[in-house]
C-alpha cells in the first residue's frame, strides 16, 4: 500500500537507460527525438559534463578526464526533463512530485520514443533513482529516532559527528538488480535544522537483461521495491514530519 505525504521529501526522480554500445547511433537521433517530444518539452538546451575516471596503471592509479555533450529537452518550468547523449537517455522529474501514476507514463513514453527513433530495443543498463532532501528542525537530533539506517558508531569512537556518508547495496531478484542506499549530511542554511540527502538507486546487474517489451513491468516492480525500502528505512517520527495525508 502506497503512502502519500503532504510534504513528500522527493526532490528528484530519474530513470536512466544506457543502450547497447553496438546499437546504431548518429547525431540525428537527438533531433529526431526532440521532434517527437517538443509538444511536451519545448525547451532545448545543450549541456556539457566533465567527469574524472579513475583507472589502474603500471605506475599507480591514473585519472582521466572525460567530457560528454548531451541535449536536454524540458517543459517551460524545467520540472520535466529528458537528457539524451550517445546511447544514453535519462528522464527526470524535479521539484514537486506528482506521483508515480503521473510520472511513469512519461518515463515509458520517452524511452519508447527513443527506441523508435534510434531503432534499438536492448538496454545495457536501466536504473530508477529517487533522491530525497530531508530537513529536520532542532538544535541536536539523534538520527536513530528518525531512520533505521544511519551511522552506527560503537564506543570508544566519539558519539558526536558533524558530517556523515553511509551506504549499502542490496541484491534482489525478480527482477535481478541491486539497490544502492545512501544517507549523507548536507549543509543547512538554518543553524537550528539538520539537512540530509537520502538516495535510493535501483539498477539491473545483468547487462541486456531488460528489453523494451519488459519496460512497463520492470518500472512497476522497481518502483514498488524502492518504495518498500524507503518505508523500511524511516521511522514514524519522520513520517509525521512528512505530514502523512492518506493511503492509496
């Protein structure tokens, strides 16, 4: 049973697909995709990303800079986005989250449209990710009052800390995938509040195990699993902060 919150903490929902590198790719694909989606996503913006890749080498660890260029299509208020690059596509919802029933058809439509214009049906990797931003008011808080998943420090380690990053990865079947769970502190603009980022990322572990005909079922099962783990990782005190509204 899904829980609906008046003040849901979800800041970004994203589904990312990386397609088989053997798939046909050319620079006309983003333009063809835009023509199909422009009635919903009229704004078109080129973006550049720079990433550092760490590689082992004969003289130790080497770092290599990789620059990638993508096109972003968005609605007028930049709350719905599609980003497309070479053999990759991501679909985003930013800010107010309208619920899975509203978001999932948009995700499926964007991915199927890409598959149509790129003439590909094989996903090398597919992931569904929910990024939550949580703020808790108080001079001092104990994360154990709000989460079942948090930094757990045994003495003689100090019991107070100013920042934290904790993560774990769970394996699942049906579908075969891993769920990466991470909780990290963030800087708060209010000295009397604590801010954190609660990130859940579910992705297939077997390349090419998901095809376009499996998409709807995979999305539904993946969403249900993310929701299940989210609820398992929080406590009622945190649910009250989200101001639970109703069950659906």
